[in-house]
């Protein structure tokens, strides 16, 4: 039987607590940077309605989740080495990682970085139309449809506009 990955264990530990408290797990990573290990948990508040934006996550929210997870990790002790636990919001310029992210943020401005240039550009900002099966559909500032093959998209993030 394969041993469960640390991130799977943490996700299972967090799931009932996050649901009860009105949060969702946005992303979870367990990584080594230089000589130190980091367990990073990114949370957001659960939207009230399907398709609605999640609410803001504050330091009190992060502290609540961190305290809960620290206690559970101490009880279970699934990680042998020392690590730093970080709980935070995915931020205003959050990457769109899951299909649901692309649905939730339709119509919003996104920054798209590409693996290779298209029409001389390796990045662009445009309105998100949808992530299809084979391509990302965007609309530029002139209302023109832009279709980018998925395999050429490095990352899509919400654009921060002030």
C-alpha cells in the first residue's frame, strides 16, 4: 500500500474544519526551500452563492486555521522533519488553478503568461471568457476574441487593477 502524501493527509485533516468554519482550501503545498521545509496552506472563504467571489481572508482567519491545524498535526505527527507552517490567503493576484477558478472569475481581467510568444508577446492582460477543453478564451480591450492553446499557458492570475 502506498503511503499517503503529506498534502493529502493535511487536506483530509482540514476538510471538516474548513467546511464548518466557512472556508475552502485553495491550495496546499509541502516544499523544501534551501534547508527548510514549509507546509503552506492557502484558504479562502466559501462563497455564499455558486459563482460568487469568495470573501476576504484576514489574519484572524489564518490564525484560527493555523491553531487548529497545528494541534491536529501535533496529535497525528505525520511529518518526521521540522517544518514551518504558513496559513494565508491566495492573495489578490491569485493564480487560477482549478476549473472552478476559471468559472468563478469569468468576466474578470486576468494576466496570462505564456511558455512561448504569440504575436510577439509572452504575456497579456485581457478579460477572461472561459477555459475550454483545448484553449483559453479571452477578450482584449477592443472586444476581440483571443484563443490561446492550453499547452502554451504557463499561468493565469487575476489582474490587480487600482
